[in-house]
């Protein structure tokens, strides 16, 4: 009596040798850990008041405040930007060049350089936050701009950038991972560094103005952070024919007008 042989189990070593599997797992873990930290350690500055018996507000230009603010922004960028960069990252992991060790090294360099661009942005964002808090435009407790005119100005700035040729060019690169890699890929560690930095800069050019909206809805308003992350994800993965960036620009402009005439 013959029997159908059972499918051969995939050895663990073989599974772990697949770079896309490892990259996807590491990507998911990094995003999950970033969100977990943001949820567990909100930097809403609830204690930053002058009420008796409570901790005095830290000076926005103190080393401790700046370091904590940078860490907060950097983790937010990991949580918000890595999901939308996943198609490019996973495509890079599939590039079959060199030994497994060399591929792992080059892929790690690519991802780290991409993250380094957003870390540099986080430095500027932390300085901007300190300046806004110090000037009294950003309440330390909510980290959301309360004045109508500055809010409208940020909305209009973001709407304008959404319609520029520079935004369109950067978004085109982010929406076309295969074309981007075919044009800019070079072998070796140096090529991975250049590719990661280039992709990070295009991604920054695409999304920097959307990150400014965090000052409108609240830097540590996690519902707002999640909404903006979803917008970034949808804008990069939606078909270009949908013209989501233009629809978003119109919505932002209408919001600015509504705030000014309210």
C-alpha cells in the first residue's frame, strides 16, 4: 500500500538564511519596539508645570530636555517611516550579490543609512521644538501649537510643498522601488551607504512637511502620530493616478482657511 510522502519540513537554518525573511522580521521588530516605547514612555510633559508640589518644567535648552526630545523624535521617525519604506528595504534584501555575509553587511548599511537621515531630521526637529517651547508658541504640556495663525501657516506650508515639483520627484522615487534600485544600485559597502543615504534624502524630501503637522496635532498625541503614519504609508503605496498628494494639499488648504475664518 503506497502513501503520499509528506512535504519535507524546511530546516530552520535554511529559513533563517533567507535575507528577506530576516529583513522583514527585523523591520517588524524595530517598528513594534518603537511603538511600544512611545506608548509606554509618553513625553507629554505632564509634570512640566509650576503647580505646587509638582516637578518644575525643564528648560527647553537643557541637555536633558534636548536628549529626551531627540530620542522621542527619532523613535517616532522609526515608527512612522519604516513601514512606508518596507517595499524598498525588502527589495534591497533580495539583491543576490556576493556572499551571505557581504549581503547581510550591505543590507544593514543600507537600512542604517536610511535611518541616519531621519535621525538627522530628528536633531533639527528637537531643536525646533525647544525653540517653540522657549518662545511660548508650543505649550510644554500638550506640545501642540495653540495659536490659529501659526497653525494655519503650517497647514499652508505643507499644502504648498505637496504641490511642488520637488515633492513630486521625491514621491516618484519612493513609489518606484524597482526603478530606484535599477538606477542607483552599486555593489559593495560603499554602494549600500550611498543608496541608503540617497533613499533617505528622497524620503525626507517627500515627507518632511508632513512631519511638521506633528506640531499641529500634538507631538506626542499618539492617535495623531498614527494618523500621519497612515497618510505617509498611503501616499507612498497608492497608485500615482490617485493623486493623493494633491487631494491632501486641498484638504490642508481648506483646513487652514477654516481655522482663519472661524
